[in-house]
C-alpha cells in the first residue's frame, strides 16, 4: 500500500544535515521501508517482543478511560495490543482497527497500572506513525486533522486568533450563539473549541534571557510552547519569575523557538515531529544551558524522548539524546534545586489534578505536591480516581468531542467533590478541559498552573488576588 501524503507532514530537509545535499530525510527513510505482510511496513512497526510482554492479566482495564466508557475489549489496552499482534501476523490495517487505535487517548494510565511493565507507550507510538503513513483517512477526518495541524503547532498563527476570539466574546456574539443551542448539534468540533477557549488576558512580552535573582545556581532553557504561549502567557511569565527567584538564569529565545513536536508525535505525524524537534535543538544547541525546563506535561514527555524520536538521524541522534537528558518538568527541577526564595502564606484549599503526561508518562506525582504543601497555609486535597484522564489528551477532545465531554464531566464531579476553591494542574490542555467541564456542571472554581500558585506565594500575593487572576 502506498503512503498517503499528508498536508503539513511532508518530507523536510534539515539545514546543514549530514545527508546528501538536497535529499530530504524522508526520501531516505522511505527507501528503507518495505511493506510488511500485514498491517505494518518495516519502518518501526510495533515491537513483537514488547507485545509478548503482555500476559493478558487485565489489571490495566479499569484504569483505561475508553474501557471505562464503553466496556469493549477492543477499546482497552489489552485489546489494542492484541490488534497490534494481529497486524504483525498478517491482518490488514482495517478501518475498524484504526478506529480502536484512534480512540486511545495516549494517557498512559495503562503503563502505570501494568504489573508486567508492558511498554504500551512505545507500542502505540510506533503503531500511530504506521497508521498515519499507511491508512488513507476519509475526506472529513483528513480535513479536520489538516486544519488542526495547520493551526495548533504554530504559536504565531495561534496568536493571530487571539484578537478575533476576544472580539467574539466582547461583542456578545458568543453568548448569542450559545443561547441558540445550535452549535453542538451542527458543529460539535467548533462547539468543543468554543467551550475550551480560556479567557484571554494581555500577553506579557518575554525577553531572550532573564538573569537569576541573587547568586546564579543554574542556566535553564525554557519552553514557551504553542497553546501555553498563546492562551496561557501568564503561566510562562510566572515560570520565568519563579525560576529567576530560585536562582536560575532563564534562556527563553521566544522569537526563535517553535513547537516541540508533541502534538505531532502523539498523532503519529513522525516527519513533522522530527522537523519540529530538529528546530528546537538548533535553537538551544549553543545556549549553554544546564537544564531545559517545561511547564506543559504533554510537551515534557515528548522532549524527554527526543533521543528516541531522532535515533535514525546521524547528525541529530547524539545531540537529541544529550538534550533529552537535560529536560525537566518545572516541578522536578525546583525540587532538585531546593528552595531559596521565601514562601509567603496562601491560606487556600487546593485540589491537585495529575496531568496524565506528567504522572503516567513521566512518573512525576510527588514533586508538584511537595511544592504545594511547602506553601504555608495551603491545604492540599486529593481527587478521587486520580489515574483517570480528564479527556483532554492533546487534541483528542477536538477529534472526539462527545466522549471527551463525558470524561470531563466525570472529572468535574470528582474535582467539585473535594470542595477546594482552587484546582491546580500542570498542563494547558487539562486546564481548558477541566474548566469547560466544571462550567458545564455549574460549578465555580478557580484554576491555575502549579507555578502560578508558587509565584503568588513567593511574591506575597493575597489569596483573593490569585483566585481572581485564575478565574
Ligand atoms: S493510553 Fe490510556 S486510553 Fe490508551 S489504552 Fe492506555 S489507558 Fe487506554
Ligand atoms: S496490565 Fe499489562 S500485562 Fe496485564 S493486560 Fe494490561 S498490558 Fe497486558
């Protein structure tokens, strides 16, 4: 089967790469690829040895959001692994098989739950790039994915949307459209996007470098991101302030860095993801950083896997592996360094939501809680069923708005049951998804990134001011 060409996923040439001049990487990769006997070709199919690690015990099933929603074996981790095995054994890549792979949120809850250490993360990642290369999607799906990937991984294009979105809200048009109740019925994807868009505040401009406050303890590169930068610029500003207050010189280079490739990786768009990764490496290669800090969970898990993503590219493989070793979630680095900036009291009840790509994909659960508990007066409350995804999962909630809303509603119920005044998490997607779900449930809750709470404590902000800023 020939690979369908995707908009935005076309072969690219790395400037100055070690390949022959003018020969794009993917032409070389395609030459090394031959169709396999079943669903997959020979370019990184799901690994049969990893599949064989699954002993079919089913411990992962109750933690899988799609199994919880539908109770179907084929929509469980075990069922998807079985489909991969069938694909390796000769079954063709059918529409039905692709549907079950597409329905996976990539939340990696099953990786945490599995007592046999099955690397489902590797399996689904390899499967997805095969699907994107080999499965011709229908016109509607193709158009929707093309639109998503022409917009979301491009911070400058997202920024251009801010003006029209603010006007849409300020003019009262949004309320009018909502009152008709037509949007969810006529255009569920647009309705989902409308519900998810957060209030847009004026973005502060970030400089290329910010010096450490007091003695310098580390030089730290910082990801500004795409959605984070366009819709939550106050989170990036708080990240810079907290890092500087904790003795870090922060290297930002906002005009040079772009998308890290996370959305593309999570959706099997391998060539596009590698192009973004190469650009990120080129941007920070000569910056002299000790660490590279990320404040968005989905981006962090991808950046830590750069060595794997670029393993086939001779010029970048070693650089990518070295860079990946410097990547830290912000909470990891702050705990690693230890605090120097004094914390002021913030008497507030906080529910902490584990972003899947932080808890399951990176194993970072304790550090954000430790940072929050160290704030005098702050009371931390746990949310029931913390392992279950809120339904955000990158762009999954745009591609699957119905089931994503169901998962969001479950999460909103458990969040509201804590009685906390503030929900804290470490991923822009989760912030948008939980905010929309809480609003649908008629709840009132402020939502903030972990770093905004730390920033407020370090700056000595009043609780009401923090809650007002994050509402
Ligand atoms: S990654 Fe999440 S949605 Fe996918 S199979 Fe695992 S638990 Fe289920
Ligand atoms: S918990 Fe692990 S070994 Fe058991 S069925 Fe799930 S993936 Fe397979």
